[in-house]
C-alpha cells in the first residue's frame, strides 16, 4: 500500500539517492517549462503572422508541426 501512495520509491536503502531524485525532478520541470515556452512562442508567432497574412495556411501547419517536433526532441 505504501508504494502506491508514495511520491517516490527508492529501490535500495541508501538515502543519498533522494538527492539524485530531487535533482532529476528539478531538471524534468525545467525541461517541461522550456517546452511550454517554446511551443507557446512558436505558435503565437505563427498566429500573429497568419492573422497578418504573412504566411499561408500550409506554412502555418508546417510551423506548428515543427514546433511539436522541437518539443519532442527537447
């Protein structure tokens, strides 16, 4: 029951691994925030350019898919 309700579960008895888990979680949140910023920025730029008539719908779709690929590769 404790494993199902725990935020983290260590595979061993070494509590020094907690620091590594905390560092990993901080890095993960940093990457998630980068991905949000990248995605919102590219899509906002595409929206503004599309609303202004600077790009056609096909190029806007390519831009959107490119931002999605950038988020996945990050």
